[in-house]
């Protein structure tokens, strides 16, 4: 049994890519600029153990092979780019051939399509064209003869294995395969084992065009993928998203249950495909990736391959070893680490165990005078039915798990107090680390997740699936010797959740003030407002977001200059359809993502002098005390005009400046203009401008019963106000001269 991973040789610079994409381009360039397109979207995907490697280095290629070998892979299948005699990205394979290292089997998949600017091999924006002819067929195969003769090259029945990505592009595929075989025999090879890939809807019997077998190539040819829309799967989708979102669970289950054809088909298993790094807003994304499903999918196809084919033809492929820009790779990343490889190793071991079982069945059937094929088929049917039930249960569990986490985030439940956190904490005590831990834990999780059935109310009785999962969980408790005291703790926590915590979660709303995260990892700069400083200054700023609340209901909103995210979160939980917090500081964006999260809230690191969203994709742009920090405020206003919908609005707040007063010496401010000057500038971009004065209630009393005097430098313990103690008054420019009571100049503009 041989498990082979497709290998992309893209990770080193070449002159052609320098010309087409910019100096030093590799696929890492695409990988690092990806960003999430919807709630829960795993992007960017960044490498861990091997880092942003360069395939020109021998030690990198050696370490890749060592890692693959350690986790049970048999070899790599290199994508091979040959254009009418010109080879691209051939350096890694050339070095492997030249140096004879690493000592790791390999074969080739001929990527016989055009290179295009859209990465899809079609007939538009072609960078280098693929031309097929009899002369090119001969030239191509002659170039490969030395590669086939390498002792590490993978063979089937002593015939070098050659895959073709798109055989349908050949003018006459049968003629091409005949030419290749003829040239191979002339060179002294016995023959070739030719496989065409199942791509672009090609299900035709490979024998009709001279191929020996077909190789699956998911995500190609997945009928189930287009059976629903992405709105059924994800929320808070980026404006102007035009791609597809598919369900990995459904895909894996459908592929596992596919009927095997009469011709030889080598199965391929993929990980979580996602080409956002290359295609951006038109990406194809397989969401809800699960290590468990991937492992089961791989184990099942290995079992069936062993059952169906003789030893020499027992091949299973994995897409892929290192397709980072397409989100399908076995190499360690920063989220899963070595889990992809560990699951692969377990699946290979579980799948190959079927070979031992099959041999034992053969002996038993002969001894008992039972038809071996009938016996083996019956056992396989039982295993497949069992797998289908378990897959259905796992999908239900993950869906409910996502719901409980999303609900807690939306209601602002701090991590240490959340059900999800407490579940994981208790799970770590209940179950030791081991190969079955994930499966055991997921069965126990049902005790938590059943509480969110129906409309999220408590007290629902277990259904049949819940009973089955609980019984399995108890079986595992006995099997693995889980201590009774810990099991009792589990039940006590479950009862407490039933009676108190979940009821509070579902029925009580939580406002932004209840979020009490530590803010020790960001320092006060003298300008940035931090939620640890819940003083007069903080609530004055928050009141601006409270003003915007009436304008953002069910709207797509951008918070330009969002800071640490408390105000952006305020908009997200107070009626916005989707909110995008924009901030130039990587440190601040990282902080906001960690501390202020909601299903409809996203953060983007971006320079506000150029708000780079899709044209006419945003309903409201809110900007509080940010524009005065810009050197190029005109660039900001021009980009705002581009991205706003035709009926969109800009809400702009900036400190008021009055004629005749000295300009405040603030090192953070680059633009200091009077209110009338701002109106003149805004009039150059928008037709409708409303001005507001930002005021504080004059009837507010302090602790001693006297008039409350705002002090933007006071300590939180001295603050007895909130954002509702401020109000806004529509006013002409002349009223802004009342410096003593106007806190902020506020503009609501529209009409581009």
C-alpha cells in the first residue's frame, strides 16, 4: 500500500514569476496577504515547523522528505510544468535528481494547461501557453526518460507511473499515449503506467484514450459541492464576495460513499481546500474542515483500495503536501501543528490493518468452507454503515459546538466564564492524551450541546442520537478507566449549566460594559483610548458610537480608525449586519481580534488614507477622532467616496477648532482645521452635510450632589457617568464657537 502526496514546487523565485508578479514572487507572497472573508474563516494560513522555506535549499527538501517518511507517506508526486520544451519551477526536482537526495520515492503529474493570471488554466489572460502536438508529445516524453530511470521513481508492475492533469486538452489523447509508450519502449523501458486525473468533469473510462487508470483529484468533480448556497453555511460574509463556500463534512461523506467504477480508480483525499490566497473574493472554500473527517476519509479509502486491488496497484493520493495558497497541505501550520500528519499516520495504520484482517478472513473462509468474497463484503458493509452513523453524529456535534461558541461571543461572555472554555478545561482532566481522545471527548460533549437544541432553551430531553452518544461515552469511560470522581464533577457541572449558566446566556443580554478583559499588553500612548481607563474620556468616545447606532441597523459598516475595538464591537452587537474595524497598527489589530469578537465583526489592518474595500460595497463608514491624524485626509475622503454605496453615509467626528484660538500642540495630529474649513472640504466630495454638536448633560450630578464637571484625565473610580450622559444637537457652524460645551464636531454626510 503506497500513500502519495501531491507536491507543489512553487516556493522559489524564477525570472518568469518576477516578470509577471513582481521581483521575488513565490506562493508565499499570496499566502501572507490572505484575510478572512466571513465569520470563522481560517485565514491567513501560515506555516509552523518548516517556516517560509525556499526550495532551492537542500536542507529544506531533506526535512520535507524526513517529515513525510516519519508519518507514513510513501512518496511525493511533483507537479511538472513543461511548455513546448520550456520547463518552469523544475529546480527542486532537478536538484533531487542531480544530488540523489533525499532518498524518497517520487513520480510526476504533468500539469499540461496554460498558466494564467487568474490561476485557473483557462483561455483568458494567458501568461504562457500550452501547445499540444505529436512533435511536442515526443519531445516531452524523451525529456522524462532520464527521470523515469532514477531508482527512486515510483513504478507499478515495473512501469514508471505518469499522471496527466488535463488529458482532455490533448487534440487526440489516444495518439498521445501511443506516442509516449512507443518512445518509452525505444528507450529500454518495459512500458509506462499512465493515469489521467479526474478533473473538469472528466469521468470517461481511461482505457478509451490509452490510459491505464484514473486518479481522483478533489475538489474537482464533486457533484455535492454545488447543492446549496454559502448563505446556508456561513455568516457575516465580506461585501462583494463572489466565490463559493462548500461544506467539508458533506464533501467527505459523499466521497467516502461514492460508487467505485469498473475501471481502475486511484482514490485521492484532500484536506481543507481554500484558495482565498490566490482568488481573493472569488475563492472556492471548503468550510467546516475536520481532522476527524479527514482521518476517516483517508482510512476508508485505504481499506477499500486494499480490498479491491492487487498489491502493486494499491495507491492512494493526498491533495496535497504543500498547496499553501489553496489551503490544502500536510505540512505543519500555526493552528493545527502536526495534527494533519498525525491523523494521516493513524489513518494509514488503520487502513493497512485491513490487509491483515483480509488475510485472516481468507484463512477462516477456507477452513469454514464459506465464500471469502461474500464474507469480506458483508464485513465491509457493516464497517461502512457504522462509519456513516458516526460521521452523521460528528457533524451534528460540530454544528452545535459552533452555535454555542458564537452565542457566547455575541453576548460578550468572557472566556474564563464560558461554557465552551469550561467544557475544554474539564475534558482535559477527564481524558488523557492519546489517539482516541478526540473521539471520546466529542461523545461526552453531547451532554453540553444538547442544551442548545430547538430555540436555545434548556430542559430538552435527549433524542435518540443523544442517547446513543451518551451510552458510547459511558462505554469509553469504563474502557479507559476514567476516575469516578472526575465523572461526578462532569455531571455536577452539567447540572449547574442546566440550572443556571445557560439560562442566563440565552435570556439575558450583556452590554459592552460587562466585558472585563485584561488590557496589560497595550500601553497608553497619550492618544489611544483604552477600556481600562473607563473614565470621562472613555465614555465620551463611546457616546459617539452610541450616536451612530441609529444609522447602522442591518447595514454593512466600516469603523475607520477602530483602535482597540471596543467601539467597533459596540456597533456589531447593536444592530449592524456586518462591521469591519480598520486600523493601521498590527499590534492593535491583534489585540482587538483577541479581546472583542462577534460573529459579524472582522478586523482589517489597513492605512485609512486609502480605505481599500470593493467599490460600492459599504453602507456606512464611521470615523471617530481619526481624520486629524492623517497627513492625506483627501485620500481618505476619496476612498470613502469610492467604497460607499450610492445611498451610503459617512459619520465623521473630529475635535472642534474655533477661529482665533491657538492650535493645540499635539504630536499625533497632522491636520488642525476649523469646523467651517472641514465643511468646505467635505463639500468637495459630498452634497449633503449635516453638522452636530457633541454635548454633555448639564443636569448631571457628582457624588456630592453638585454639578458634574467633565475631567478627561480622571481615574475610573472617580467616573460616575456612561455614554448615555452625552447628547447631540444639530447646529449651524456658528454654534461651534461655544467652545466651553462643544466636545466634538460631528458630520453626517451623504450624496456623492
